C-alpha cells in the first residue's frame, strides 16, 4: 500500500503534506528531525492519511493535496 498524509505542527501552526509506504515510520522521521523541511519545526502529529493501491495514484493525490489552501485542508481533515 501507498499513503498520502498530512501532519501538523502546533508549534508553528503549520501543515505538511507527504507520501510514504509507511506512515508511522515517516512520522517518526519527521519528529526525529531526519526530514530536511520539517526538522526543528515539530513536534508533528498525524491528522490525515489515505491509502492507495498504486504508487501512481498516491503521488497524484499528494500533488492534489499540496495545491490545497489551508481552509480546504482543514475541511478535509475534519
């Protein structure tokens, strides 16, 4: 399975959208400052994830999520 996810930093009031085959492991990377963009911006919490059968489907969805504005993201995760 392939996943898209949204994580949230309360510290910066910031959402980050990404793609992974293992969401739990990826969240750990973000919180251990092992991801360049999200390092020193956490702690991060998972607020949304969705699974896909193919990598292509997940990457298409990730691109769609990255184009969403904040209001649309918050509507999605509710």
